[in-house]
C-alpha cells in the first residue's frame, strides 16, 4: 500500500512531491525486492517526484551510480577501539559522504558478537 501512496503523491504533485523510501523492497527475497524497488524508483522519477531512498541493496546502489537523475551517498563510519569490550567497531560519525557508496558491516558486527 505504501508504494501505491507514493505513486499517487507523485502523480498528484509532480515536481513538488518529495517521497522518502526507507529500504524499499527489503521485506522479501533480495533480488526480487531490489527489482520492485528499482521499478518504483524509476516510475517516481518519471512522474517528476523528488525522492530520498536508503538501501543496502547493491542493485539499487548500482542504479544510482549509472542514472544521472540520482546521486549516491554513504554514511561515514570510523573505527573505534573498545578497551572494555571485544575488539574494534565501526561507529557512525553521522556525516554524509556524497558520491560514495557505503558498505554493510553485518559480518563485522556478527564476528564482534561471536557469531
């Protein structure tokens, strides 16, 4: 239903529509979810909407790198040694790096937790 609302807003408001997508397509099989999210993003852009999307999906990151209507950015992280805990961690600095593709730290986080 949220996809339909985003498309309705873009259709009704065109260039004045701002659509925020948080991890579109994340609640399903990853390849299918990324394909659905890409179709949604392309349709929103075709309708003239401005949008902000967060993603960990590599196909969507690649779309943003090749499509001149999109811009990619990543959140900066810095390594912090924890003297009272297991190993080092990468913590967010809350600084956005325009033009950079961010990575996922899931495996690093899992290792830190002993998984």
